[in-house]
C-alpha cells in the first residue's frame, strides 16, 4: 500500500469512530469521547503529507476491550476445564475436592495438599502414591482431591479403574473401539486395584497398560483394599508381575484408616441431608 493510500485509509478510520455524544475539542480540533472525555484522535505527521488526525482508543474503549479480553480468557479456561474433566471417568469422583475435606485426618490431608503443591517435582520423579486400607476409609476421596486440584491447574489427569482400561484396550483391539490415548495424560489414578476379576488374558492386557504408563514415566496413584503384603505376595505369577510393576510406580504406601480418624463419609453426608429434609 502506498503512503497516499495509507493516509486516506487512516483518515477514513478516524472519521468512522465518532459515536453519539462525542465532540470536537475547539482547542485541538480533535474528536473526544463524550463519556470519558479522552481524545479519540491524535495528529500524525508523515513528513510527506501535511499532518492529519488518526484514530486513538479512549479510556472507555480500552476498558471495554479489557472486559472482552477477560471474558474470553475466562471462557477459554472454562472450556479447557470442561475438556480436562472428561479424564475423571466417574461423575462421583468429580465432587472429591479439598474444599469438601473435613480435615479430620490432618496428616493425610496435608500429604495430599503437599503432593499437589509440589507437583512439578513429583512429576519429574514420576512419584506415585498407594492409598490402601479398609472399605470406606476415604482412599478414593483423597485420590480424587489430588486429581481435581491438578485439573484446576490444567494438568491432564486420567482417573479410572484398571478394569476400564483393560476393557477399552481389548475393545479397541477386537471391535475397533476408540483407544484411550495414555500419552495425553500427565497423571494416572487407578481406583480399587485388586477388586477386578481378571483372567489370564485380562492380566496380560493389564500389565501392558501399566507397562505403558511405566515407559511414559508418568506418576501413578493407586487405591486398593489390599494390604501391601497382599500386593507383594499374590497367589499367581501373572498377578505378581502386575502388582510388582504397580508397586514400582507407587513407592509411597499411605495407610488410610477411617475408623481411627472417624472421617465423615459420603454416606454420612447423605444421611444428614436426608434428615434435614425428612425431619425438619
């Protein structure tokens, strides 16, 4: 574009910015905003053509652009969070957050918070956790707290079961289903290890899944009702190979005891809510 054409285009833009209430400042001859009173034009001197006015953003326009920018940033973040939340395969797990932690087991709450706070170092170490203990102790809850907190920080997390991963891989192999891409995730949470009924073919697939996580060098968090001793001494070689690889990825066993700390369970919360409805 030639300098003459550029000048004419600039003049047209300057002429098009006038809105109702705007006015010409008699001292400068420039257009001013009728709301914030700031100039909407400035003088351009090209040293080739005589000076002419060009469009300038006033405070109102800058603030409006900032609001629009903030809106779209929040929208984009919400969309990213919505997409990341798909990694939590159970709707129930999405409600497991530190905001709903009763903090009765302060040591365990602190450990989980510290894991999230030091996520960068944990990721570099491929540092995993093994939550074990009796049924209803809160193992899945604490694992979910970590997963949801990291998702808020836009870390891709897959929270599922080993059974689901085995079924997905077998369905992709034999029925053409879409295979879960493990490379998309930076943390894996496998819930209730040991509760699955796995035949020999299932165990081979399960080992393949865990081995892929191992080769990706991604952290793994596992919950189980089994003891560490049971994980270390299963009753067959195939299961021993699987559990050995899991324990290698989860070098920090954490015992979760609901009875000792009398933690409020999901059932307790639901009972309280029902009592408020039925007896008040």
